[in-house]
């Protein structure tokens, strides 16, 4: 069921989103060669808790860590480990924070040291694809407007669009209705209403959009051809004249 959030709920979602944004900013100086993804997870969890919130993902359907940290060909749901980031890696950090029962959710993909031109283009265009999707949001529009905008932009730059993974509603649960695909057709799907809160999150690849789940942990999603993948996500609320980003400044 798709819910419309009250002003009180939006204020709490805005606070949760600000904590997620601040966690990303806190972690950025630590994203460098030699740090382990487990250490990034520890730092992120400590910061979230210091803000009076709890990590949304820890324990969610059994996920063992506070953050999802996915490196290079890992698309999403990477489990933090003793892997040390290397120069030339890209690392996607997906952060969720729950504040007084309401969630914020945002992912960003970062370069580690110097990355090659293909990865630079992947990051640039995946981030822009997110904003193309956000520009398509307007009251009385449709979910399909978002997906079409993202897909059209991604395909124009010959990037793979992962279709098995989608954005979602956000509220008292970190994943709510509706699904928000990164592909589709405008004027289709659920209608956008003022007060709807959704996470828009393109996941694009340098090669094939096909994916598989790592059988070693049953969580981490990996590109089938081992090409790099990027993930950018904001939680937003639909407004009279578009949307307000809740996980940014």
C-alpha cells in the first residue's frame, strides 16, 4: 500500500535523511587506499548512533552489517569485510538510518585514488541518471516517468541498466510500496502524489546488465561479466512543484 506522509512524518524523514547525508560526508575522508570495508562500516555505524539514530540495514532480513559496501563489480548488498580498498577501485556505500521510527536511505559511489576514464564516466553518468530521474518527478505524474528518464539517459551513454533491482517507497519501513524501477514508460505505473516519499536509485554497469547473487553469502549482487557497477540514490518527497531531496543539502 502506498502511503502519503503527513507534515509531521516528513519532518522526521527529513531528519533521518540528514543523518544519512551527514554519515556520507563523515566517511568521505576515510575512503582511501588501505582501509578495509569493515572499518568503514564500523565508522559509519558509530556515527549514525552518535546522531541518535540506528542503522536501518543491520539485522534487516538478516543482513549482518550497518552499511552495504560494494566494490567494483559488486552492484549492491556488499557485506563489509577485511578487503582493503585499492587504488583504482570504486566503492558504493549504501547507508540507511532510522530516526524515531522513520528511515533515510541514500547510496553513493566513490573513487579510490586514481580511477580509469571508464570508471570516471560510469560514476559521472550514473549520478546524472539519478538527477534525470528526479527531474521527471512531478505531482500527478507517474512512477514510469522516472524509469523512462533514467533508462533513456543510461542507454544514451551505452550503460547497462540493472532491472532486477529497483527503488522503493520509504517511511516507517526502509522498503515500502511503490517499487521505483530504473526503466519503464512515461505515463504508466502508480500516480505520484504530494507527500509520497520514495528512494530513486539507478544501478548502472559498464557492460552487461545481467547479475547474479554471490553464493558464498547469499547477499552480494555482482555483474555477470565482472564489469564495474555504480549506484547513486536519494530519498525524496513529492512536492507541489517537483520533489525535495531528503538525503542531501
